[in-house]
C-alpha cells in the first residue's frame, strides 16, 4: 500500500490524530464487513475504495486540481452534482459518521447537536479529513436549523456557500429553488471559470442519472428473497457513491449488479433458503463509518433489504428528466422538479415519505421497519412518531430508535433490536 503521509502533511492534516483514526477503522471494517460470509466478489472493489478513501482518491482529486479543476464538498443530496460536473468540477461528500474532536467542537457548537453535524465539524477542527482540505468550497444548505447555523460557524474555517432549500412544495418553493440553482450556477461558474452550456449540463445530467440508475438496479436486486447482498454491503455502496469518480463508480455498481442478478437466477433453481426476517431501515442518513445499527440488525439475524435514507433510496429514487434537446433553463427546471421530489423530513407536510414506506414494505416483502433518528435531529425524530402511528394502523411492525455515534448504548440497542426481531419471527410464524 502506498504511503500518503507526505500528501496528508502537505494538506495540513494533523498526522498523529489522523493515524489514530486510520488505525481504528481497519479493525472496525474487518469486524463489520470482512467477517460476513459469502460476500459478492464485486464487493472487493468497494472494500478497496474504502481502504483508499483518504489515499488514492485524494490523490486523484489533487491531480484534478493540478490540472486547474475545482472540488466542491457537500453534505446533502439537494446540492445538484449535475451543475458541479457541468462546470468541470467534482463534488464529494464530507466525512461525518464518527465522533471526532468533540472537545473542540463543543467550543463552537452546543453539546446537544445531532452527531452528524458535530462529526463533520470535528473532522474540520481536528484536521483529519482530507476532503475538507482539498475542497475549494463547501456547499451547505438550510435543510434543518442545526445545519443552517453550523455552516455559518464552518464559514470561519473554510469558504462556504449556503443554498436556501425549500421547506414546502408550493409554486413559490419551486420558483425559489429554481432561483437558488441559478445563483449556484453563478457561484460554480465564478469558482471554476467555466460557463455552463447546454451540452455540458446535458452531460452532467446524463452522468448523474446513470449513477442513480445503477443504484436503482442494485436496490431492485434486493427485492429477491433471499436478497443477494447484505444490507451492510448495500449501505457501503450508497455511502461511497458520494466519494468515488462517477463513471468508474457507475461501471462498478453495474458489474456488481450483473453478479447479483446471476445469484438471484441461481437461487431460483437451487431452492435457496429465504431470508429469515426482511427489514427496512428508514430515517436519517448514515455517513461513513456509521454502521452501528445495520451491524446490530444483521448480527441479530435480520436482513436489511431497503434503506429509506439519503444514504439509500432518497438519493437515487428519482431521475432528472431526459435532457436531450433542451436549453440550460429547461434543464435547470427539470433539476428543480427532481429536487422537490426528495422526501426529506425537513419538508412539511411530508406525508409522501410515509406513503412511500408503506408501499415499499409490500414491494420488498418487508417484515418490519426500524426507524432510525439521530438524537437531537428534530425533523426525523418528530416525523418518526407519525410514521409509527400510520404504519401500525396499516398493520406494519415498526420500532423507533434514537441514538448517536457513541458505543455506550450498544448493549441496550442490541436488546431492543433482538426483542423486535423475535416479535417479527413470532408474527411470521
Ligand atoms: S435531504 S436527510 S442529506 S438534510 S440528522 S443534519 S436533518 S439534525 S441530514 Fe439530510 Fe439533506 Fe435531508 Fe437528506 Fe439536520 Fe437531522 Fe442532523 Fe440531518
């Protein structure tokens, strides 16, 4: 494996702290991922991707910058990657799935913020995230109050552009988001020095649509019983979708899907044992390396077959309309329409998300739903109550969990998850 110490040091990474992080992750990864039996061969690429997330991928981004390209770091699926690509820039996600530099974070943010926000702030303040250090601009949004105010604070450390995301889906919200996208185009054009053309935006839309189609294909394989891929592996792919080179990633997901579809065909002739319990996880996104809940569910005998999260369906469930033959303005309107189809809990009302969960439990033959919210995340925690009530009325088993990134509640969570799965097993007979 290459030694990237010099690259990290040149980026201003705190090497001793980064070493601690890099030492802890392989152990966790082996425990959560590599210990799984019968993994698809196509997962080898994603294992390599994770192991090189701070190495080879960062080097690629630096080479892109040496050629005059720009890198934009994002924290939300609202930020239109299509526009970033159309200006010749690259969009990457930010690390945010582990507690880091908490003492430093609590000097600038209140203690009871959601773990996701504290984590990405900790990665910046603790200087352990090379994505922050290669980024020319962080693109934030006003989805929830915590993020809205935290991006203000983050702006003291790195250039930040904040997009005002809509909270409702009325005509005025479409118009506002369309105007926000125009403002974003100006920002990215000024940063990159590249003007968007119809051809470049068409290309950006096609690339992102192809990535989403590949992820939709992956998701569709999980309707099979038994599902040909573990929920943890599927989650890993959804998580890395925010980091990898878009064309390479799309190709690798499609190769994996070929293998999964072959597995499904083979299972049909071999009378393979169906999944014991098929689970949907719904709620706040799980950023790398937040694998706590999926690991507990699958260790207790559940098979996660659907992820109703932004590291999941919410990211790829909708495509931008076909861009061929359209003007830039028409394509921007299409991006607006797709964005307003996102069913994040930051919207009000958001009945469409609950309706989708009910519909998908049938489509994916789900035995029970685990609703997951990070502590102090008001949008998802509050919506979880409504979700629970309506699912129960529809006869669907559901359990709500609230947690953070600490390991302190693992025992308690394990007990609750095992008890829930036992109930599901009895119900299933
Ligand atoms: S579109 S889910 S990625 S906002 S967990 S920071 S909501 S307090 S992440 Fe999200 Fe975009 Fe919505 Fe998706 Fe706030 Fe909640 Fe923290 Fe959250």
